[in-house]
C-alpha cells in the first residue's frame, strides 16, 4: 500500500516491513499506469522521482524531461539547494522571512524568480531558479546533482511550489 504522509512516501509490504527501493519503484509504476486522476498521477510521478533519485541520482536523467545540468562531483562538498541558488552560508529561515516580507509573490513562473518549495507545514524545503523556458534549475540535496526540470517535477517530499521575484 502506498500512502503520502506529510509529503513522505509511506509503504509497507504484506508482512508489515518496508519494501526495497526496487519494489517501491515497481509498485509506483503499476499504480501510475492504472491511475486516471490528474492529481493522483502527479503525486505518483513525484513519488517515482523521489524513489529513483534515492536509488541513483543518475537514473533521473530523462524522466519527465528532467536533465542533469551539473554533476554533484563538480559542486562544492556539502552544498544543498539553498547554497546553490542563494549562496553559501545562507540562513534558510532568515532568507525565507526576508523573501516573504520584501519579494513579490508571483502566480506563475517568471525567468529569474525563485521557485520556493514549501512542505505541507508551510516550511521552506527546497529552492531553485526559474529559467527563460519556465523550467527550474535546482540542486536536489547533498547527494544529488543540479537538475533542470518542470516546476512540479521534483521529489514529492519537497512540497508545493510558489514563486517569488526579488
């Protein structure tokens, strides 16, 4: 059974133990093939992105148009999405508070704007920069690469996207 709990994928096998990543990926693919509801399909696609990235960040290339822009080995060690998009040493909460107070919230992606992903508790979780094409460039955590992707095509645990322009 696959459930979403606080933006995290929760799956248990018939014996009550968590399945392997490979089993998760196979189940997600089966559910995705059977689903006709657009919201459910998007959640399943994002869950599949999350599972695939957890297994091997290289395997995400090409899935739903996602492209590796820069490999993690080419980036500074310990760099996450906020350091990549905003700068090293950024205080995430301070940056978020400043963004809410001083930036313009946009209804749609706009080149140069920040794509900020908020968890289901409205906490900043991930950030990227919107390109001229309307895609987002962002670094997916410490163990993954820098990717170009559609705004909604990120791991499910990143939450929902909002856009802010400085």
